[in-house]
C-alpha cells in the first residue's frame, strides 16, 4: 500500500492507495504554525485501520522550507565569495558577503591565486561576527573546486565548528549568482530541515511504520528522506509538482494537458507535453533569489474562486467588471461579504456547493450596477475568469516555444503544441474547467479524486536524478557536476583520450548515473535514464586540435512508479 | 525568456499563442525557402509590370504586400531592456580547425552564463528564427541561387538580426546585441561564394528589412571589426542615406587589403563612406581617440534614425589573425560611447583569451551596467601605450576625413558633373575562402531625382568553372522612372546568352527574381 500526503498552504491532503486503487482519502486544515501536526493528523486519518506492516511507501510533499524562508526563520549564513573578473560584485544583493581575491576561468584554470592571509583574516572575522554557518562559492568553482576546498581547509583549521557549504557541491551548473543563492539557502535551512526530518522519523517509528519514506521535490521526483537532508531547498514548490504528477497519473498516457488548480485567491497552472511534465528551463525563484533548483514550469495567476468581483467605470465611461486580485473571505453564497466568481458559477448552476439564494443576491447587485441581466452578468464573470486563465495558458505555451535556441537543429525543431485536455485538479471551482477548455479548444477533464490529485501525485511519483558529465581531454580530467570531484581520466578505461567518441562519453555518463542511483538507493530506476543533451567540441590551439570537451547531461525524468503504471494495464 | 509587452499583447490578442508574424515563423524552414518557379519560353516573355496587375497570385505575393503602408517605429524612450540573441551555432563550422568553427563562442557561453547575464532584469533574451529567402534577395544576387549561399546557419544568423530589429522597432528593447555566427560583413551584393568567412551580409539584410517594414531611411553602420567591412561598404557605396564608417587595421597589412581614406562612396554618396585605417598595434587609446574626434561628431551631424555596430572583436591584443591591442575594457567603453541601437557580432578569433571577456563587457555596457571589473586574466591597465608616430598618423587621418565630411555636398556636386547619364566602374574581387576571382562592372544610373538604379555584370572564375551573371538593383527609395527603366533592363537581359543568370532586385516593389538563361526558368522570391 502507498501513502501520499501533500501539506499545502490551506489544507493537508492524504491518500491511501492499494493495488493501484485509491482506498481512502483525507483532507485536514493545515495549521500554519505546526506543519508536523497537520501532516500526522492526515497520516493518522488514512492509516488508522491499516496494518503498518502492509505499507510499502510513504511520500510527503511539504512547504516546510518555503515557510521557513517566507517567515524569515532561516539561519544566518556568511557568504565567502570569490568572484574573479566579470560583473562588479558590488552589484550583488546577497546579505553577509565576504569577497576574496582569487579566480578560476571557464576551463577551471587558476587565473589569480588565493591570498591566504586574507582568507585567515576573513575566517576570523566571520567567527567574531557570530556566524555559525558559511557558504564558500567560487565563480567557475564547478570547473575546478580547488579554491573552495582550500578555503574549507582553513576554516577547519581555525574555525572547525563552522558548518560549511561549498558551491560546487550544491550545483554544477553554470550561473554563479544562482549558485550563491542556492548554497546560501541550503545552508540557511538545513538545520531546521534536519529537525523536521528527525521528527518525521520519530513519529513514524511511534506508529510502527517501517516503509521507506520519501520526500517530493520541485521537479516532481521523490528522494529518500535521509538523502533529502543534503538538498533541503529541492523540496520547495512540491505542492504544484504533486498536482502535476497527480494529473499525469489520472489522465491517459502520452497526452498534452494543462493542469489547472483553481484555489480561492490564485490559480496554479502547469503543462504536460506528450505525457511529460514541462520543466522550467531555469531554476526556481525562492525568497526573492533565483536559484539552481529544478522545478516544473508552473505559473500562478491572481484569480481564484473567491476573487472579489467589482463593477468599475472604464476610461471610456462604460461600466466594466474587474476580478481580483484580492480575496475578502469566502464567496457570498458561502457566507462571505463580496460577490465572487463562485457566486456566478453557483447562479449558473455549474457547481454543487453554496447557497443558491445568496448567489442570486450577489449577482443581482452586480447586474444592476452593470445594467445587464443577471444571467448575462454571471456569464460575463465566468467568461472573464476563464479568459484570464486561458490567456495565461497560451502565454505559457508561447514562452515555451520562444525559449532560446543555441544550435541549428534547435531552431529548426518547430515547437508547437496545443493542449488536448484541461485537467482540473484540487477542489476549487470545477465549473470553470469546461469554460477554460472551450476557450482552448480542448477537452475538459475532471478526474475521479481530483480534489486529492496532489496527494495521489505524491504517492505515485518516482525518483528523479540528474547527472552532468564534463570531460576535458586536453587537461585529462572529468567531473560530475553533482558530485563535485575533478577526476583524472587516467582512472578510466579510456586508452587514447583524444579518440574518445561521443557515444563512449554517453556510456560513461550512463555508468556514472547508475552508480549515483545506487548511492541514492534508487538503482531500480537507473534504466529510465535518458540523455537530455550531449555535445563535443574540439579544443584548437593555432591550427591543431589539442583536445576535446564533452558535455553529457542525463536524467531520470519525472514520472510514475511501476506499481501505478501496471494498474492501467489491468 | 522574458517577453516584451508588444509580443505579449500579440499573444493575448490572437489567443492562439502566436501572432500572425510568429505564426509564419512557426512554419519555419518551408516559409523561409518560399520561392516560386516558372518556365519562360520565347513566346511567353515575362512582362512583369503588366502581369503584376493582372495576376492575383502575383499581386498577393508582391503587389499587395509592398503596397501595404510600412509600420512606424515605436517610441523607444520608455524601453529599458537590452535585447540579446545568443546564437553560437554550436553545430556548425566552415571546417573542423577553421577559426570559424563550432566552439568559437563556447567559452563566451560559459562566461556569460556563469555571470548570470541572462537573468539580469536589464536583459531580454530572444529566440533566433530563420530569415526568409526574400530577406536575402533584398540585398544579394546569390549565384547560382540563395540556397547555395545561405545555408541554414546563415539564415538563422540573419534571422536573429531581424528578430532583434523587430524588437527594437516595436520598442520592446532600448538596444540590442546579436551575438551570433556565422558573420557577414565581407559579403557583397553579388555572392559567388564565401569570402572572409562570410556568405551573406547580416547588417545589410537587417537594414533593408527595417527600411521595408518600418519605413526608416537614414542609417549609420559603424564597423568596428579589425578587418575592413568591404562587403557592407560595397552594398551601400552609392546610397547617400547609409553612412558607413569603418575603422580597421591598415589594409596594407591585413585582409581584405582595402578601406583606405580615398574610398569615400559613389558619385552621389561621396563622404557617406568613411574609412579609418589604423596602424598595427593601435591600443584602446587610439581607437577611442578616433571615436571621440571623428566617429561621434560625424554621427551627430548625420542624425541617423538607427546606428548599427558591426561589432568584430578581433582588434583584441590576443587575436591570432590581426595585430591590434584593443582590450575588453576598450570594447566596453567603445559601445558605451557609441551607444549603438544594435550591435551585430562579426569576427574575433581569440576564442579563449578575448571573447568571453569582450562579450561580457559589451553586454554590460549596452545594458548600462558596471563593466569596470571585466578584464582579461593577463590585462594590466597601461600595458599598451600608443606610439607617438601612430598618434600623429591618426590625427592626420581624422583631420582628412573631417574635411571630407564637411565638404561632402561639394564633392558630390563636382563628381556628378563629371559623369553623363551613367557612372561605371570596374572591380576585381577575390574570395579567399573559396578561391574565386571575380571581375565586375558596376553601372549606376545618374538620376537627378533619386540615387539611381544599379546594374552589375559579374564574371567569376574558379578552377574549371566560370560563371557570368547580370543583376539589376532598384533602391527602395528609387524614383518611378528609374524603376521602370531598370525593370526594362532586366527584361532585355533575359535574352543575353552570355549570362547564365539574370537577377532583378526591386526593393521599391519588394519583388525579387532570378532567371536561369539555360533552363529558362525564373524564380520569384
């Protein structure tokens, strides 16, 4: 049996799945101050009558990191930065930064040495200033971590208690500012996150649950909870990821869908293209900082079921309806004070819940202000909301089509997709899905258990893993961005480094990914790995080729666990 | 990517996610290669102007489109972003060890991505597209046809310039940088092959596209590549509305061996071509001196609607193909002072020691950001000093060219008086990459009402293969008489068997034709 729990901002949803079927569901209110309570309450609600021995897998998605950052409850981190030439580091807006001399270039060659005396002075200063955590980030540190490692050594020597984060271990991708932010947030949240994980483990022990426990990441993949301590910030935005995986699980395989989760104040959108959730081309933004955290391409728009509807005079003197962006409590037909899209839906008979008389009153007030009939007014409100959401969907598709291309074949590859389905996930404003689908010329789909689609997504998401291999045959080294080690090519089986072929580099990446998957305890998914991009460049000095640079990017993409997939075949 | 408001509006308006313009691009390659072919035999001679009026198909193709009023450039005072297309063509090379090869911009990519430049709110990154064949035909006579000269990477490099040109004209961005390859500034009107790593001229294609689409007229192109921008010079040599300024290492010491101060433009455009040969070894100081004392004052005087920087990066002190001493700081300062509306990458082959730093500097400078910390690993301020003798040479060049600029109208007047109805000149052009020797006779109609149409009789020799072509070019702002006369010239030339191909480039009508005298087939682009 599988358990999936999504701790959202308003509610915590849980499901119990047996043999690919949803056995029970639960929805409890989230206590903002105590996520752990909400999580356990939901867990107990669905596992009450179940023998803990029968549980095979428990997956949580939680906003714990997002909340820590939003509430400013993170730890202070001293940022030790080695920027080298480029943008003036004075333009960075990171707090508590200490800049050091030294520089690496894009090939990982040292262009300026470190100044040991300066480092010692800075470490002393960090200690005196009371920082117990520091993050050391070097521009191009992922191409050669020597400077970061040397500074780490000096810390160990004169301030051994300080907890350290090294940029090259946090992300191997190009983008120094994002690496700074990711390292900073990782360091700032890890302490609290470890406490959270400890509590979860303890609570599960108390309940005799010994099934493996996973945490959902922003890229829709699961990570064993012990392992997640290394990457706390990857657990952000797992709510939208859970909904998207849920939609993937509840719609036919291989289709293109828009996932629409209409809440009270906002509507969250995500895309599934030919059965694959669309990843954002760059990392997520967190606490005002751009990071390297992989996440789905999700969009949140400020219109929801409870958005306030007003009639206003336009510039041309005609009366117009405005919707949102605020919420002033529940809809009028649910006991609130303001007219909302929910009232319009109720008036038109598109939803079950709510008091029909109050909905009528709410619409009547709008209609008289607008000078239109009540049905016209209600239809206009619904139409306007659906249009806003449909526009945002089109914009997402357009942005995807317009993503930069750096190769000839990428420009020639004509990205064009339109949604086949509009999938409503979550409890809100179901009546709107059909209207949005009409505008997008797609099929409206409201799956069974849509209101706990997010929890289903958590329960059936499979692990994800990335591996970025960089080989420089001129310098005779290779590195795996995620591992942060620079390894001599002499340790490999390659004979003549200059004869390495791209397919051999890809095979090497696949093998390294297999090892990494084993290390993560997810080796059974290694076969799902795919090459995202691989390229090779000659290094030419004068008119002679003196080496080659390989880059192979592989991933186990987001998807569903086999237990769930098998169910479809039954 | 970040979307400009204009494009977002397009999306919302159509509701389909792609505006009309974009929709065409989605059709991609097919659309780019749009051409029509028809066979013309003796009885069925093309009567172009009449057929245009009679044939609705043709009307749709050439007539209606060109008669549509051009759009107006939007007011850019509110725009605050720098548009950027980074198209490194990682899968294209002239040959594996050629300087123009796959990894030319690899380290530049590493540097600008590691700096996080694409994340800056001041930068809007755009996606490249393919230029259409007619965009190429608006500038070039491609021999034998466009497909042979403009391969897909060339179409994307040119198309990238057009994307940014549109963004600029719609005021989505305040300025733009096309960080693209392959380059183009050595490509001339007639394209028999590749010369100086160039097949088609990106800047010229952009200029004619913007003129056609947005009705602008006066444009200044400042070529800052170390090599003389002979292709761009040739294309606009007789166009008084295009000011072409090139500074480059002295042609006596470097390819293509031209760009001397006496090359001032055709009779009716004298003084609109300004060349500044620089002594080898000229550092930042010398180039910035030329900029301050000559380029900027002339630009101010000319009042162009648009300033383009044909931005080569091979003046750098580490460039393997040239001998100058310009630095990344110098390049950044140059772009800050010149403040071009758009920069288009040309050459620059110190791919490790210069390009990552030069490009970072240019992007920051164009975006109005602090570039003071951008420097090459081995750079030390003051490491290059201008020799006194070179300084004197530059002062003389500047003085001479200021004089030419001041007297340009008089120069035109006296030169025009020397010629009758036509001005002819003979030229020899060498294609270093493809080893072609071309002989040309160019004829300009000395029209009292416009700049006059141009014909080119071109004879290319390559080992075991000779080709002779004839091309007729009608400027976009030509008078009706010139247009009619030129079209007649085209029609008459179709019967001349000494030409293998005959071309018509009617920019006024936006109509482009290529006729194969052997197969008697005419292609309309």
